C-alpha cells in the first residue's frame, strides 16, 4: 500500500514537473523571441539614425561642399573616441503632420569624445533632418551634455548647421533656445557656426567662408525696411569676420575649420578650474633672439607659433594665443601698419573681450604697445569711442592674471594708459630704447604749446629730446626697465615663471558692470 501510494505520488510529481519544465521552456522561448525582435528594432533604429535625413539629403549636403553632422564629429574628435548620447530620441510635435515625420536622434547629434587626448562634449546639428532646426527635444539633448560638461569641467563644442527655430513647434522651440542660453552662461563653449542664433553666446565662433550665413533675420524680414541685400552680404562669412565682428574667423571648408579648431583648443585649459596647458618646448627660451616691431608676436613665442584671433576684423590691433616656454599666453598688440595702430571702437571692443577671456581662464597676458592714441573723428565720437575705449581700460584693470607689457615705440595719451600700463596693475612693464611715452607726439604738442610762436622746428627738437624717450616714465617708476629688443623673449619667459604663483583677488562683489 505504501509502495503504491509512493509510486502514484512519484508519477504525479513527474508529470507536473514535466509540465512545469515545458511551461518554463515556452516562457523562455517567448522572451528570447521578444528580445531578438527588440534587438532587431534597435539595430534598425541605429541604422536610420546614422543616415540622418536619408541618403538623398546627405548627397545634397556633399554637393554643397559640406560634411554631414556625423562626418564633422568624426573629423573633429580623436579616432574612435566619440560616445553618442540619445540616439533614439524623437521630436514630440503632432501638428502640421509632424507625427508622420520622425527621425531617430532628431536633428542633432550629441555626446563626448577626446580632442588631442582631452575630453570634450560635442553637439553637431544635422541639416539633413528638418534643416537642423531646433526642437524642444533637440534643445534637451544639448542641455543634457552641457550639464554633464559643467559637472566634469570640460568644454562644449557646438558644430552648428541650423535653419533656426522649428516653426512647427512654436513657443516650445523658443523655450529650448532660452534653456540653452541660460546654461551657456556657466560654461566654456566654442562654436563652428553655420546659421545659428545661439552662436552669439559662445566664447568663440568661426564660420566657413564659402557658404555660411549667420543672422537674426533673413531677407524676407529685411525687406520690410526697403533694404535690398543678398544673403551673403546680410550675414555671410565676410560680413561677420570683417564688419560686424560676430565671428572670430572663417575658413574655406569644413575640413580646414575643424582641424584649425583642434589646433586652437590645444592652447586652452579645460575650464576655468584647470591650469593652462603646458607643452614640452624645444625652442630655447634663455637666449637672445632677433626682435623688431613687425611680427613681434611671432618672434617672441615658441617656434613662432602664433594663433591669431579675428585676423580680418579691426586689423589695427592683434590678438591671439602663443606659448612661452611651453606655457599658453594671450597676446595683445597694436598694429602700426593699419590706421597707424590707433585704438578705435572696434579695436577696443575686440581687445577688451579677449583680455576678459584670458582672465576668466587664467591665461597670462602679454601686451605689445605701439599706439599713437585713440582715433579722432566725428564718427568715432558720436558712436561712443569714450565708453567703448573704457571697456579696454576696465578689462585690464579688472584682470588678476599675470600681465606683462612691452612698449616698443609709441605710447601716447590715454591709449598708453589703457594698454596694460603700470597704472592698471601691470605686473612688469618694459620699454625698448626706441619707446616714447608722452601725452602726444612732438609735432602736435609743440603746435599747442607754442601756437603762433617762431622756431617751431627747434622747439619740436627740444620736445623730442625731453619727452621722446622712455626715460620720463622710467624715472617715475612707470617702467620697470628699459631693455634691449633682443632680450625680450627670455625676459618674458623668466617673468612668467616668477609670476606663476601670483595671487591677486579683487574686492568681493556680485559682479562688475563693464562699460556699455
């Protein structure tokens, strides 16, 4: 009896166990099939995302001589270093038939990669998808990498190729722009720009000379003012690199621009919390070198490698980056070949913003002075040369980074003051024997001092003998030393080493108010 009961229980257990195993196999097989289905869908979506708006639109992009958004990232980042985020995000608009037009990733590619071995976050707008227009999802993707960049202290690079706000989304698109604007206030951004509103908030902007446009309003809007202008004349590369100053440089094609951008980033720290990069230097920095006013910035930096910023705008002043004994420095210099090197409105604004950038990112500033004064004229006065010139004075006075100044020839009037003089907390101020530090040139001074009197030529010679040298400034301690031009490079390198531990803190306040 016991054996029969045992066999019956064993038989029942075996049947139930087989049934249970069968159910598990069925469930497992169903899950595997579902997983394979999802995997196939993921693969399909990835393929669609990689194609952006489709092969036809990619071909149109290439026909215009432009790289696609993904090709730009591939060229810009170190090989195989780019990690993409949010490839599967899609817009949420359901108006105007947009629910039937969706592309994985929408119209921007975002993620992080390496440039010269250092981490960067990148967004690249995809013109093949809705003309690269900014949607709410597009903005969210950009804001996400901005937040992450701020957390880790890495730069954000925007490769902009956009028609602007996505009209179909209305205010949601505008809100996306505002979200991006607000975050740009707190980070270090660079932009290689085509058509973009938010390019104007970036620290640096470059646009490509052959086809790019950057403007708030297109020709249709401008027509209401009865102005007839082409797209290129309204907002082309030439306009913004020579007239408006909105863009810092232009290039003939994507490849040149992106390679130059990689080179440019090698001069900059990751953020304001990082030290300036130092590169191994094989160029001797303890020897005399040939130095003369023309191209002086090239002669004093390592390997004559000077990266000029805004070379086509306000040419009467030169700004850019170089290295001194491997250490990044910012250089500001008057250009006497253009408008005699006078400071005007555009030059003052150009230089003041550069000085403030260098100070914000702890980059020492070297100032090469050859300035006869501020440019006179009705247009300059009516346009506010006083308040714009004050911006440069404010920038130098506010800066706490090491500031080294060399007066090579003229240092006249108020322009002498604003060009990182000792009075604006210049750390070390040198003058060459050829320097003249005075209120104005001898001829003008004599005309005022001896108006209507004879022997002006003789009096001019006397004025030159008395004031046409660096001695008056040196005697008052406004110049630390009068140096031979050939010693300029090694002296500046030595001084930068000395000032590496400089600590200067401005009085606490919420923020300054730069002259407008």
